[in-house]
C-alpha cells in the first residue's frame, strides 16, 4: 500500500476533483487526504472502501503497490 497516495492523486486529478472536493465526498478533512497523498499517513479501511466505491475500483487494485490502474 506504499503507493496508495500516488494512486489516489492520479484518480482524483483524472476526475478533475480538487482535494477539498474529494475530501467532502469521502467525509474527511482535506488536510488528512493531503497527508495520505503525500505518504505521510495511511488511510483507514473505511476510507479505502469509500474511495474505491467513489472511483468504482476494487480495493485490491487500490492497495496493490503497482501504479497501473487500467488492469
């Protein structure tokens, strides 16, 4: 899960969401998401589930260390 933050940033930017918009959608403070994207914090299981549902991606694909989100 070391690359979770990188994946989150790619997904967020691909959808055109700001950090604040995404934070509101997944019900966390934007500074918390910023720390996750920068690798300073790890997401909770609940947050991983919310993000996976929002972006319609499996939790497995989100949490693997590979950056490829297309497979």
